[in-house]
C-alpha cells in the first residue's frame, strides 16, 4: 500500500507543470484532483491496516496539523 501511495503521488506530480524546461507541458487540475483521490484511497487503506478508526483520523490529523503549524511559525521567526 505504501508503494502504491508513493506511485500515485508521483503521478500527481506529473499532472503539474513542475518541469520548467518543458514550457509546452500543461498542468491539469482535473487529472491532479483524480490522483489526489487515488492517494487518499491508499492513505485510508493504511489507516484501516493500522486500525485507526474514522473518528481517530480527524483527531490525529488535527493534532499533527497543530504541531506542524507551530514548527512552521517557529521556523519563520528563527530562519537559519
């Protein structure tokens, strides 16, 4: 499942215009959104495999999100 998630993330990147040396490549929001849903499919399967219940997903996500926001704000105050 982890490998599948990583592959889908790579496919999502390919739908963007990250290759600046390819000016003719057009980003596709519709394709990107499809790949994001594919990523979510495998992420949810990982949650199931880890026995994380649906109500826990939100709680754990919000806890981690608060931690990440604090880290970002700290980095902005004290850039290296």
